C-alpha cells in the first residue's frame, strides 16, 4: 500500500496555489477567503480554520522579518564600531 491519499481540501478554498510569504499576503488571502464565504462558496467553519492558520503564518512572517531587520542593524553597528 502506498499510504493515505492527500486530504481533499474543501472546494470553497479554490484551486490555485498561492505563494504566501509575508503578512501582507496573508491579509490578502484572508480577504479572499472571507469574500468566498460571504458569496456562499465556502463554509464558515472552513473559513474560521483558514483564518486561524493564516494568522499563525502572518505572525511567523512578521517575526522572521523583524529578525532579519535586527540582524542587518547589528551588522551595520558592527561595521561602524570596527571603523572607529
């Protein structure tokens, strides 16, 4: 046996794959899912699950962005201190 087939995603989620790498893209996807639910194309419970997951992804993306900014600032500070 080759294992379990992938879980079927609710039809209301849409078919296209989206690249979600930052908080802004999470926000855009939340709005898309909300509109699909409001149009009756997606179940409200599925929307709630999707919004929860997207919020988690947005928080992680924001933290990663902050970490990268801090690292860049630390590098610049180190360069300035070496230049003294």
